[in-house]
C-alpha cells in the first residue's frame, strides 16, 4: 500500500509512504515474479537465453530499488527485516544515480543495436526528461489515482519502446531489401 504524506513525507525525493509493498517489492516476490516472467518467456519463445535475460531484467527492479528506498523493502514476504539504503533522502544524489542509469542504458543499447535511429535518440531524450521531471511533478491526489497514473505510464512507455524497437529492426521481408535484390 502507498499513502501520501505531502512534502514532509518519509523521504525527500517523493511523497510516497511505502509501508506495505510485499506483492511488488519484497525479495521473495521479486524472485517469484522473475521466475514467472522467465517461465512465460521460455513457454512462448523456447529461448533459454531470452528467459534468463527477461528474468534478470525483472529481478533488476529489486536490485536497483535497494540503494534508493529507505528501509521498506521486505526480505521475506511482508514480515521480518526490511532493506533500503535511503538514497531517496538525498535528492541530488538520487537524481544523479537515476540519470547515470538511464545514460548507461542508452550507451549499452546504442553499442548493441544494429543502428541508432532518430526514434531511438528521441526515446532516450524523453526518458531523461521524465527522470528529471518525476521528482518535481505534483503528487497524484490519492492511492487510486497514483495506481492509475503509474500503470498508464508503464503501458505507454512499453508501447513507445515497442514502436521505437520496430523502427530499428530490419525489414521483415528480406526479399525487398536492396542487398537481397542485388544478390538474387
Ligand atoms: Zn520499485
């Protein structure tokens, strides 16, 4: 559950009081979600490497939240010790860490994609702008609007990333590329 405590909230970086996040943020849940995602990916694609990458990407949520959160990430499902190194109490450091991560992601993506298009560049500019804007945007009025806003943002970003990725892929009909016409 998330409550909103305004500008004097438990952390300085955002107004959220994350007092019960077992389903989304506990270590046990993170492992479970990662295994479920890896299993689903393998069931659909039969790719072991793909499953490991997808599972690792899902689990990275826990690892990347660890330095940011104040101690509210449960190790077990909801009871027991809670983890979090509290970078959210140092807004400048928190923002620097987030920008560094987006920058590193952009660099890694650019190094490993066949070609970087205008769509790709704009996608990372939008991500960087969102990273800078998020801590200063006004908080949603309550938990339900926060949930709706977050879910809508995640779906929109995933669809945007899919559109960018499609633009970067080579044409799916090789017969129509100049290279294949030349060699035909
Ligand atoms: Zn999180």
